[in-house]
C-alpha cells in the first residue's frame, strides 16, 4: 500500500493487526485495548509499535 508522508508517496511498511491476528515481524500497529492486554509481551517486539486510538 502507498501512503503520503512528508508530501511524498511512499510504501506503507506497517502491518495493521486486528486484535485476533498473530503478531508479525516488522513494524506493527495494534488497538489500544490490545496494547493494554498484551503490553508486557508487545514491549519485547523487535520492530516499532504504533497504538491505534480509534
């Protein structure tokens, strides 16, 4: 998927995980509720983690 970042079209390398999806390698986003439930294990994730508020 492509996104616009800093006025340029770039690849979106993030995986946007549903609450029931297995945590994948690389940069991921998770819901706030998943973060609250699994933050101790998510902190050990090797990639970057984004938390979706909506």
